[in-house]
C-alpha cells in the first residue's frame, strides 16, 4: 500500500483534493442537461448515507442493551442509549419519507428516483453476494502493530 502524497508546505493531499474538485465540477454539468438526473443523484447519495448509519447504530445499541459493548474513549456515558434510540428514530423517519415525491401530481420531471434506484442497487448487491460475493469476501483483520 502506498502512502498518500502530501504537499510539504501545505501538509495536505493536494492531488486527492484536486481530483475530488474536478469530479465535483464535472458532476455539476449534469444539472445543465437534466435537473431531474442531478436531483436523483443528490437524493440517492443522501438516502444511501442515511441508510448506511442504521445498521451500525442498531447493532451497537443491541450490544449495549445486552451488556456486551465495551466503551471506548468516546463514550456518551449514561446518555448513550437514549441518543442511540433518538438517532434510530430520526434515521427511520428520514428513510421512510425521503423517497417520496416532493410534489403532486407526480410526473417524470418531479419524480424522486432515489427509492427505486436504491432498491435496484440493493437487489443487485444481494444477487452478487448470493452468486459469488460470499466466496470473494475476506473478513478484515485489524493490524496488531501500526507503523507511522
């Protein structure tokens, strides 16, 4: 594994930041062609981000309730379980309502495509897992010694 190139004076990964800036700039051109496509990309990324938080919060909350969770340096103390419940409630609310269309009547121009596209991607990922993904997957192992 190679280390990222860090600019000596600014101490920032300038090449990586430039690449992300160029990609973001190029994605903004989608809006010129179709605002519906741009809105779908933005909604899908926000929807996927919210869905991705549900599993870790839920599983860690279950471990906490069973007394199996070891608290690390960023423990929320006695408020941890309540905050996890509140965050799950918020995430479920957002995940339920985010795919709905924003206006009625629904047309091809104002349809929110985040839900259907997310389901297609999810079913494709599950199909890949069933066919061959479970054979390719290797459980990541944390290194015992880190070199800086």
